[in-house]
C-alpha cells in the first residue's frame, strides 16, 4: 500500500537522490580513473556535491516558483521545504559513491564506487515503487539501468582522457 506523502516533496527526494548518486559517481569515478591522487579525487567529489546540491536546490525552488506563479496553478506546496528536501537528498545520494574513496584508495576503489552507486540506484527504485505503488522489480531495474548508463558514460570519459 503506497504511503501518503506530498508528491511534490517525494519528487524532489527521488530526483535529488538519483542525481546525487549518478552525477557524483560519474565525476568521482571518471576523475579517479584519470588521476591517482586521493586528495584531488576527494576535492573533486566534495566540490561536485556542494555545487550540485546547491544548484539542484535553487533550481528546484525557481522552477517550482514558476509553476506557482502561473495564473491557473493550484500548487501550494512549500517552495523552501521542497528545496531543502532536494538539497539533502542530493547530499545523501552524493555521499554514497565517495565512501570507498574515503575509506582507502586502491585499484578496485572506482569499481566499489560504481557498485555502491548501482546498489543505491536499485534500492532507490525499490523504495520509489513501494512509495508510489509501482512494480518493484521493474522500478528497481529501471532506476539502475537509466542511472547506470549515465555513470558508465562518466567513467568512459575518464578513461578516454586519462592523465
């Protein structure tokens, strides 16, 4: 049975988590296959997470405000709260792929980051189906495949431009 939560906030949370997982993994793994300096990789990760979380939150606020400002709009959700949900969700999603890098750096670290991100995407798809009432396996695989493709593109670019 689906949970009863404001759909606008759920959309922000799912979007933030998914984008945090995918964007951060793509950048961090792409950078980690190109360079071996752990400090540089972590710096890239933290800059990506900070800038993207703020960008997503402000984008959430401004885009939702545009909808609220339409003369026929019936949206009455709290714009600030939706932005906070987006910000926190992006931070949470972005933290997942950097855990292996913070714990150590070896030749398998990029693969662990990808693995953590893929597991996170699968779990997010599962949770989305439970909350919205969709098919669990389909939702989990869809989130994994769509998000995973973006991760693979980031990693591929890292390999192509390896320093």
